[in-house]
């Protein structure tokens, strides 16, 4: 059985791409706000881009807000993708060990997602249940793209920034080669510092597009054995008129830019 970091790297090599499309779809912005239409539109996005897109990130908040009907869509997305691409459950879970075990079982086992985002704030025991799935990935929040990231992540503890401590911890725990980190593409001044610590694991990099992250700097930050995963959400799914044709056009434009930088 291959480990997750091998699986995701092979999928990116297969499609010669590092693009991750964020399916952070707000149904109130669609021509119909019905959840049936939302599901169909999501499936149409996937079908129109999966020939070149290796990874999809699904932000659970956009679905969980709809209760059981939204959760039903979350269940169907991995089934529809059917191993044609990698799925990232952007759920940002992180709790005491016993609770994390149930979160891991729910999302990685029962829902069938390939990977998940996790908060490290409660320590290693809150991450371990996710790490135990060798063929599933865990992207641990390290240095995020939101403005409030400086409130904690850049504070120094024992003369080292907290985000660096997180990166070092991930390296130490990556015994099954299934861990990665979340690094916001808006943090271009810090990418080299993180790369010195974690050059050989995948980075999930949100912040390209509407948030102003630098695509070229993000690709250049890719380590020798690592992988820069370029997440674009609004810049693709709301491109132009927001039609499936415009979404495909935008995803292909990002794909060509990424391929040109690899």
C-alpha cells in the first residue's frame, strides 16, 4: 500500500499539474439556491476540469451550514470523483485524541475523503488519530493566509516562531509519509524560511487569486522532494459569469501558468 504523499505526487505527475480547485461554493450566488442544483453544479465543475485538475479541496463549512442535506452532498463528492483526483476535506478538525479518532473515522473512512486539514493547537495527541491512516493525508495548519495569522503563528516561543515549531513537529511526526502543511501563498516573505525546515513534504497553499498570493513564488518554494499544491477557489469558480465554460477556462489558464513554472 502506497503512502499518501506518494499517491498525491503521482496524481500531480500524471496530470502534469499542481492545481487544487477549491469547491467553496455559496449556493446563494447560483442561479438557483436549491441544494439539488448546487450538487449538480459541483459535479459539472468537477467533470469539466478533472481531465487536468489533480486535486479538489472541499471546505466543509459551505456544506455543513445546510445541515443533513449539505452533509449528503459531502458524502457524494468522493463517490463522484471516484479516485480520478485527490480530495481534501478542508474541515480543520483538532480535538482531544478520542474525539479526533471519531473525526478521522467519519471523514477519512466513512465519507471516503483522501485527506483532511487539521489544527495542531491541542498538540500531537489531537493529530495522531488522523496520521494513523497511512494512505490518507493530513495537512496541518502552519502559516495561514488570513490577516489574523500573525496573532499567534508568528509569535516567538523560546526564540523561534510558532509556525516554525509546527513545521518541525510535522517533520518529526511524518513517519508514515502522509503529512503535509498548510502554508498561505500570501506569506511570500516566509516561504524560504519554511522551505529550509520542510522541503520534503507537500504544502497546501491557499491564497492565490482573490487574496493576492504570488503564484510564481509559491511554485518556486517547492522543495526537492516536496510538492506545492496551488489552491484556487473564488478565482476559478466565480470567474467571469461563473458559468461552467468560464470555470473551465480559468482552471486551464491557471494550469498553463503552473506548467510553465514547473
